[in-house]
C-alpha cells in the first residue's frame, strides 16, 4: 500500500479504495490466471493417472485457508456490522466446512466408494454444491455492498448474528451432505462411471459460472474497495476453474480436471493472501503512526521544557540586576549624608530592569509562539552600548576591562529590537562568567561592529577566558548543552534561534592567545532599503 494514498480512509480492505500498486497486483494475478488457462486448454482432455490422494490433500488446504479467511471476515464484521461482510464470511465458512465431506466421500481416497455411505455421484455433487454456494455468497456480497452505510446491523452485540450465521452454514452443509449421500437418488446422475462425466453437468456448472459472472459485473460497475478488487479476481478464477471442471474435459482425472482443482486452491487463497499482506502494511503504518505520535509528544514536552528554561534563563539577568541595584540603593541611603543622586540613578535602573522583564516575557512568547514578529530599524551600535550600560555593574564587580570598536556610519538592520538586545546581553554575560576562571588583570571584553563589503553587519564579542575546546564548539548552540556547572544550556540556543529568524548566521571562533569570539552576521537582505 502506497504510504499516504489512503490517508483518511477507513483502515480496512472493505472500505479503502485501491492504490495503483494494489490495482496492478490484481491485474497481474488475473493475467497470469488467464495465461495459464489458455495454455492448458489445448491439453484439457488428455487423460492422466488417478491420484485419489491428491484431492483430500487439496481439500485440507482449502479448509484451512477458507476457515482463516472466514474468521478474519467475521472479525471485521464485528467492527463494521456490514451485512455484506457477514454473508461473505459465511460463504467462506461454507466452503471450509463442505470440503470436509467432499474429502471424506471422494471415491478411492479413504475407501473405494468413499466414507459416509457415499456413492460415485457424491463427490461431484458436493463439488457443485460447494461452488454454487460460494458463488451465491459472492453475488450477495456484491449486491449488498452499498447497504453497509444505509442498513447496518443495529444490535448491541454482533455475536448473535455470527452465531446464527455459523449455525445456518453448518445446517446447510449437513443438508447438502445428506442430499449427496443418502438422498443422492433424488439428484440426476452427473458421473457415468469412474472416469466419464455426464453431459448434464454442463447445466449446474453453467449456472454457477453465470452467478460468478454476475458478481464480477456488479463489482466492476460499482465503487470498488481493495477487497472488492480482489473478489473480482476470485470471481474470474472461479469461472476458469468451473470451465475446467465441467465444460472442457470429457473425462475425470484429465489435465483439465486436475487444473480445475488447482484453480480451486487459488480461488480459496487469494483473499487470505491479500488480507494478510495488507494487514501487515496496516500494522506497519500503525507502528509508524505511533512512533510519530510519540515523537510529537516528546517534541511538545521538549518545547514546554525549553519554554520554561528560556523564561528562567532570560528573567534571571534583569532580576540579578534588580537585586544589585536594590543593594546599591540601600548603601546610598545608609551613607551620611544620603547620596540622593546615586540612589535616584539606581532607582531609575530598577525601573529599567522591571521593564526589561516585561520585554523579556514578550520576547520569549514571540520566540515560541506563532504571532507575527514586529520589524523595526535597529541601531546595532546602540544595542551594543545599551547592553554594556545594563551590565556595567556586573562588569565592574567582576573586574572586566571593556574595549569597544564600533564601525562608523553603520546602517540599521530590520528586526526585533528586544530580541537582538537579549542576544548581545547573553554574549556579554557569558563572557563575564567565562573570564571568572582567569586572573583579574587579564579579564578583557571586546565588543566590535563592522560593515563588511557593504553587504552585512557584523557583531563580535570576544573574551579572554579559557576558551571552548574544539570538541564542544560544535554542540554549544544546541538546547540543554552547557559548559557551566549550573547552566541550563538555553542561552546560546535561544541566541541562535533569534539570529536565524533574522536571517543571520551565528558562530564561535577561538581567540588568540586564548578566549572565544562569538560572531553574528546579519546579511544585506535584512537591511532596510
């Protein structure tokens, strides 16, 4: 079954429209059957040896295949409650049961005349009853096929319907068995002797072929499912089987006679093979769908975890700044005299930090949401200087020397001002933490902007820390990957997400003699015209 071609259809052969692969498979089986039939026809009347043991063995195979097919169809009926499926399942059960007396009564197999009081006519009449009953079930299925939606069986349980069907089929098989044994005198003889078939056999055989042809025609003109398509092949092979069994050979145990019995094996196996094959594909699709659902669930959980980590990570910085400024305000108030100007400056920073928290929350929502992104001209130099102003207290406390190289006449870029500001702040903050591992007089933070070839705006943040090993450089931008003992691994992942949404590129390079350089490239396509 071609993946995706039957999406949205009911997951069963009786309801799914056939795919191109299934249609070509059915055509191929039908073509092979016709070719074999045409090749055997010239030799159909050639007598062969009597292989009486061949027929009980063939009947045993038919019993197993048709019984399994009927069980599968009954199980589908219990789900769909379609009368057509119930009749089709009963037809396969009828075939499975009637081959039992057919095998036991076949002359020369278990006794010279067969068991159960059989005579020379018994096996042939049971063969006719077998095929008439099966062909009638096929035609009933084809006629009632469209009633599935209109007149479903309404009982709460389908077990009574299945039980009555099984009982009816069993009673019908017993009745036909009695008629072909004890009541055989009520039937016209269709076998003249051990090897000769009566011309009268043409009438029941032709009648059965007519029923099969009617089934084939009904299925051909109506909307077809995968099961309908394979039943058309069954009807065709059944017609060819009956032609071998009663029309072409004039004697029993001829080439055509054996070919007809071989075709009966094909008739009983087609639907079973189709059901098992397509069920295997359906199970494979189910496993794939479950894997996709689990992956989607894991992705949603990962997004929730990333969202929580992003909020925690982004809010920590302004909260730390608020805490620092509050401490500064208290120290300024405790002075004698009170340093009002410094306290006022610290309080203004508190107001700015509280606004930053609101902007950060909006920023995180924009990152993980589906709302439109606000685009505005951004002065990259101002974003760098603004980040340094916000972190000036942290830079001072950690003894970091700042060196700034800003390009003159740098054009603005289009994007989200808050998001780009957060990227710069993250890089500055990471640089400060990285340099805690080196001596104070070697802690140098370099911030640089550049307008390269009038095609792209570049931001570089360089620290003099221990640097990042080449083995870890390729993974530091992944979510939940961190080089810090207490880090969450979300900062650089969020930075990369923001830069990529601005159609830019984010990378890291080793600095000399030590440290790291984080480089942001915003292309010309992102510049205002």
